[in-house]
């Protein structure tokens, strides 16, 4: 929780303003020297340090730096004299060092540490100043924080940042939320440090309050699905063709020259080619097969459940990591019956091409589901999110950067109200050319006893989406039978109930359950 006492102190110092209050120029608290910095970074671990260096490298920026443990601030300044950092040993010094409106980007651990830092900044900042949270906050926390900070007249911007430490240093994909007014100040600074794709900076004002962190969360959900799909493709090729990891790296290199071109395919080849120095084995064979997770994939799925949006590919990817990590249970289950391990495809090249197509089709499903979640949340929270812009800012700097994001931007430019991304002409055509191979791969995997949860659930989603009729009609009948939950009919308006425990005649009904 934000610290109410600190806030009350703040209110004592400052009149109650609105978020539209003009920035104050002359009441900066006890500046010992003239404010020289135009931007500050609070939190100097790997992400904050690199972002501060990126900011400092852009003309026009003077960057003030602050870290709770001051020795880390000193270390950063000593290691990078070229950056011209302004040292702040306290939050007050930080505020004093900044020109108004002050802008500070928080890069600390999400959750309570972020709340603590916001409280401190609120106590030294003034109306019109801007606090940016660049951490991986849950978007509902950002909505709460934005509403609370707005009460003080200070702007609060939740900004999704993707690209890891390398992106933070050389150009991340940036997904800021917050008010349009705060973006007028912040936008040019973010534009200067963002990754660039074909001349365009990978940043846009995503929407108000938590929209930026929401979109970053879905980005990570898609990332989970993409990684799981690639892992399934690798596993099927290895077990179906007997190729070595290094040989499969060559396959991924080849794929990276076509429609699958992406950062994740590129790094997959590098990981597969890596040899363990100790054992001489492929590194992938000595890494424990238990995948970790930091929670943003789970948030994407939990939020989708709340919104009623099927993100089955992303969910399977999250669950696949959970299953992989249940080591004791897996060890106890290895003798469960299944097909023999002696599976080998007849035509390795043909199978690899089928897997490539299955990967492309499943990947389209993952993105389509992710954009469905964005659309649903935009309606729920009143965000005006431009889907094509979201795809555009993911084209460089971030982990899911990929060639086909350009096709997504194009699809939404042609029809901003697409009922689903997969229904755009380009993606329909992709499905037409890939779905038969996709089915062959899912069948082969099931028959060989090789888990392919993301491939197979994406295919099931696809077939569910395109079905004329679903067995949901039977489920409605069952629900009406045991709970009088009622159903609608295909041939007339209204809500109906069959009197199952009586004479089984149908009556018009109102669902009260
Ligand atoms: P960490 O998430 O490891 O956080 C370490 C920083 O938080 C240090 O500066 C630490 O200060 C500070 N901190 C903590 Br912990 N508690 C604090 C408190 N109560 N008050 C003030 N400062 C506090 O750093 P990171 O890996 O650089 O990530 C920063 C943010 O960026 C996180 O929210 C992360 O989720 C997000 N992010 C990370 C990546 C990535 O690839 N790593 C990518 C995108 C976003 P100290 O030095 O005094 O302990």
C-alpha cells in the first residue's frame, strides 16, 4: 500500500491541486545548486543502470541517478564517467537536481518496493511532476497507483519496458500508459531511447492509467506461447528425425530467413549450438528441464479468465512450465504406459517443413488470442488502444520482435475492427496453407506420445473458432437439467427452461442463477 502518512505530509506542504495543474517552477525544495537534470532514474540494478546509460547517451538529456543503497550509485557513476550522471544521495537531492516538471523513472522490484519508492517521490515532488514506473507492475496495481498519485496533482505513468538488460541499454520497446498530458513531456524523452524499427521508434502512448502495463503483460504472455511452441518444434524434430541440437540449430537458422524470422528463433539456434565446457555435451542436454517463470504469463492467463477471453495457447505455455517443474511427480510417473520411444519419421525434410508450418499457424493463434485479450481489456477499462500501433512498437527492442508483426500492423490498418486477428486476409491465407501440416504434426505427436500442448491446443482453438456448431449446446442442456440455468434457442428470441423433473415441457424463463 502507498504510505498514507507520507502523503498526508505532502498535502500539508502543497495545496490540493488537480492533475491538470500547471507545473510549478520556483518552489523546488531547498536546491543547493541549480537543477541540472531533466530526467532521473530511481533503482540502479541491471535494468535501471542500463536505462540510465541509454538516457544519458542521448543528446539533450542530463540524468540524475538514485539508488536506495548509495554505493551502487557511486559504482555506476565511477564506471561511466562519460554519462555525466548527477548523483542524488537522497530523494530530496533527486528532486532538487531536476528541472520542472520533474520526471523520474522508477526501476525497482515490482510490488511493495515500488509502492515505497512512489511514496518517497510523492513526498518530494510537486504538482505537474511525473513519476514513471518502468518495472513489471501488475496493471491493476498501476490503475490503483495512478488514481492515488493523481490526487496529489502529480502524474503517474505505468510504462511497460521490454527487451531485458540489452534492450534497456541499446533501445527497448516502450509501452507507456498514463495521461496524454504527461506523455507530452515524457514522449520525446522515451522516443529518444526506444528501439527503432525501419526508422520508427518503438514507443507509443498506449492508453490511460494501466494500459501500458497491461499491454506489456500480454506481450509477455505471447512470449511464453512463442517460447513453448519453439520448444515443442525442437523436441518433435529431435525425437522424430534424430538430428542433434547443432543440426537443429541449422534448421532454426534457415527458418529465421523466412516468415518465422524473429529474435526468439534466432536465439534458439544459438542456445542449441552451445556446447557445455565441462561435459562436451550440448548445453541443452545438461540444463535441468524445469522451466522457471516470474509470473507475467500467469497474470495474462488469470486476467483472460476474468475477462472471459480464451488464451489457450498462452495458458498451455504457462501450464507446460508448471508441469516441467513438478520434478518429484514426473519422476514418479515415468513408468506410466505410452507408445514406445522408437519413433522415427520416414521423411525428415518433409516432417521438418510440417513442423515449421505448424509453428507458424500456432504462433498466429497465440498473437490472435493476445490481441483478443487487449481488445476485451480496452472495452472493460475504457482504453483507446490502437492494435496496429501495439504491433508496431513490438517490432524491435522487445523479446517477441518478429517479421510478421508488420503483417499485424497492416491487418489492423486495413480493418481496425477485425473481429479477430486471425480473420485478416493475410492470416486466413496463412491458415489455408498451413493447417494440413499442422494437423499432421499434432497427430504424429499424439501417436508418438510426445507432448505438444501448445501446438494441439492452438489447433483445437482454431477448429473451435471456425466450427458451425459447438457441443456447447449440450452443455447448456446439462446446465439447465441440474441447475435450471436456462438456455437460448436458435429459432426464436428469449430464454427457456425445460421442466426436467416434471413433464419435460419447455417454458419461457428468466435466468436467475
Ligand atoms: P530488481 O527487480 O532486481 O530490483 C532491484 C532494485 O530495486 C535495486 O535498485 C534495489 O535497491 C531496489 N529496491 C528494492 Br529490491 N527494494 C527497494 C525499496 N524498498 N526501496 C527502494 N529501492 C528498492 O532490478 P532489475 O532486474 O533491474 O529490474 C527492475 C524492474 O524492471 C523490475 O520491476 C523488473 O521486473 C523490471 N524489468 C526487468 C527486466 C529484466 O529483464 N530484468 C525487463 C523488464 C522489466 P538496492 O540496491 O538498495 O537493493
